[in-house]
C-alpha cells in the first residue's frame, strides 16, 4: 500500500527516483530503493553507494548550517569531488524529522478512511500507523525529509548545479534501517556543477596562432579537372577487351579471396572483410586499393587466376587489417575498356546541360569547385581553431555534461542517417536502445570530451568579449531544427534544441571574432 502525498512532500518509495522543487528543478536519484517493515524507531545508516574518492585537504571542506523553519539547523558539510562534482553530507535535526513525520501522518489521515472513525475525525497515531502499515509511514517520512532538506543542502550551488545530476549516495535501505525519530538523520548527496575552465596560457585565447592544413583534393583547379574527366567517362561506351590483358584505364570484374599468412609462412584463416565476388574495379580510381594490389593484376586476362602476397600498411583505414600479411587469390571474370567521345563543343550540352561550348563547361565546373573549395577551407579553418582552443584549456568534465553532450551527438548521428534513408524503423529502434547509446559513449569518449572542452572555451570567449547574436536568428534556427525533427517523426525537447542552437550561434560568433583577431597560416598537403 504505497502513497504519494504532495502536501507533505512524500513520494512512493517503490520508485527509484524523485523530484523536488528548486530554482532549477533538478532531478534526484538513488540506488536500491525497496520496501521493508519497521516500527516507530524509524532509522537510516549513512553508507553510500560505490563512488570515486579523492583525498581532500581540510581547507577544501566547507561546513554550512541551513536553518529550518523551527529554528534548528540542518548541518551540511560540503566536499569537492572529482569530475566537477560536490558531495554534501547532511545532518537533519530531530525537530525537522518530527515535523515531517507529523505532516506525513496528517496527510495519511486525510487520504485514508479508517474503519470506526468519521471523515475529519482525528485518528490516534498508533491506530493510523497500524492501518496504513508502519513501513509505509517510515518510507514516506524519509522521503518527506529528503524533499524538505535537499533544497537547503544544495542551496550553495543552486546557481551552477547541472540539471538532472543530483544523486543521493546513501542507499535507501540504509536510511530505513538506521532511521529514528529520536536521533539525527544523516545522508550524503552529490551534484555535478558547471566546470571551471582553466586556461593553460597567460594570454588565454589572445594572440592565437593557427595552422590550417588544406588537402589537395579540395584544390578547385584539380577538382575541376577530375570532375570534367568523370563526366566525360560517364558518356563513354564499355567495350569488351578481347586480345590483351588488363591495363590502367580499364574496368574489370573480379572475384577476390584472401587468407591470412602466418608467421611461419603457412596460410591461416580467411579474411572475409577483404573478399568480394563480382567486384567492379575502375583502374583509374584506385586510391582506396591496398598498395601493390593493382600492380599485381596488370596484364591479367578474363578467366585467368592470380595469387600473390600483400601486406596491409600500418596506416590502413580498417584497424583490424593494419600490418596483416595476406595471400590474395583473384579471378578475372570480365574486362572492359571505355570508348570515349571526342571532347568538342558538340559534347558540351551532354557534359553540363545549358552549356554550348567546352570552355563554358570548364568555366562553370570550375566555379562550382571554387565554391566547394571555399566551404572546405572555411570548415578546415573552424576545425583548426576549435582544436587549438581545446588544447589551451583544462576542464574537469562532469559526468552529467558528458552524458548530455554524448547523447546529443548520438541523436544527431541517427537523425542524419535517417535523413539519408540509411535506416529502417527496426534499425532505428535497435540503435536507439540504451545499450547502443552507452556503447557509443564508450567508443567516442575521447571525441566527446574534446568537443566539450571546445564548447566551454567558446562559451568563455563569448562572455569575455561581450559577443551577441540576434533573437531573430535564435527563433529561426530553433524553428528549423524542430521542423527537421518533426519531418522524421523524432521525439524532441524544445528547451534542449534551443540550448543547442544557442551553442551553435555562440560558436559562430566566437569563430568569426577569432578569425579577425588571430594569426592563421594555410598549408597545402
């Protein structure tokens, strides 16, 4: 028989978490909440759940007293913890305990109709407790005390406590077992707070020097040549090669088999990730091939099989294959060459609709590539600045902030995959599971921490330089984000979206300011 009594601030002890009203409406949780019978000697131990502990000098421990309505004080010992967390050891006087106990009984008396007593008639304490059950009265009283005293205990950090980060460290079972109406009630609670950003340089972000590496692949002139060649090839006709072997420029269809080579030179297990059947290889686009693979196939003819060893480089994209020695067996199934049309003005319209000459085709393709190059350089510059900022600060990242940022990144990733139509409903449901989210947080821990450091550094600069963005910008971007969530039937929290948009707008303003006030060097690679 569980009861939630709003007037006394009581919630069912069967639930693993409860909420209390404070200026920031912070969520509170504890572990191992369950019910057990007890008598009037209602009591709780202060044993806490497992946690990281750090030796704290006495000067780092603050003792406060929060006065209750009756004049007695709730004693609070405040101790900094790792991860921008603060632990509060709370001692509640018997006067507060008795007030919460009496309010709990009063609320039960209003809500329950005890046989033999008319509505409104005061039910003797012992009869009411026996009717409701002493264990329920005890649990409700404990929760009433927590709800009454938690805001007082956390008042010193209410302006910087992170939302949904409050956690009661003392187990509920321990509270219940040692609770007494005639003795001080003790419990420990912790909360994550906004972390301090410590700049590693005296200049902080002033006189920032940034080196931006630009990949040759985004060079507009080279990209335009590649794009024109791609369009030209697309207009060619594939012809079967009959009287020669493979040469660069051909398109070949292959069956590829691979086995691991053991240290003694014998063949080992199959390397499934390196195998393929009916693999179409355009020999002009061979950047993704293992070095030496194409060279080993030059001259191969349809129906021919070749076997050769290759060692994957240590820098290979697939981590599991780095440094692996493999024996490849390749069967040539089909071989083609392209018969390309003459590149003259008559081909212009087919290469790029709306163009009448080859010069116009080249000019318009180059214009598009210059736009891509400009965007790529701007993005590379932003990334380089943010990377540099992240290296200039130290932050003790709180767990709550890590969880929130990681979940936002994972949600954005799922939204992108759905927008690209790479996920069906079942796949989306699987990837949205708590297990998948936690796996992502573990795998991307380093990246998430890096982003948080950048974000906090940006926020510091935004405030220090008194930068601003317009309300119209904020409203418009929030509306666009909400519309995108609705388009893909995704759940969303508008307050969270607003906060994310604010972070993006702040970042844009800070990056704009830094570009005008730092030294940037561009290097081609």
